[in-house]
C-alpha cells in the first residue's frame, strides 16, 4: 500500500499531539473559520434553491442543534465568525 504524503510536511510531526500549544491554537482557529465559511456557503445555497425565508428557518433550526450539542457559546461563536466571513466578501 502506497503511503500518502503528509499535508504538513515530513519535517514536522504527523501527530497533532506533537504540535506546540500555539500551533494547536492556530489550527483550531483555522478550522473554526473554515467551518464558518462552509456553513455560510450552505446557507447561501439553501437561500438560492428554496428562498430566503426557508433558509432562515433552516439556519435557526441548525443553530439550535449546534447549541444543544456544543453549547450556546460555540453556536454564538460560529454565528459571529459567519458574520465576519460574510462581511469580508
């Protein structure tokens, strides 16, 4: 079986546990911003396909589910990041 090349390069550790504290924080920040961009794209697609009202209802339900699973602070953070991403474009 052919081994795949690491995304972070051979000179760095392949294990997240070996990342520095700052490296983990940077990776976590990048992942959260990526998630916000992805949810924003899903919302826009839903709005185009089904209309803005249906998209807003869908998003409220989705945000409530996220709050139940991860907590209200995480849902609020996601909403804030989505607004920041939306304002960048």
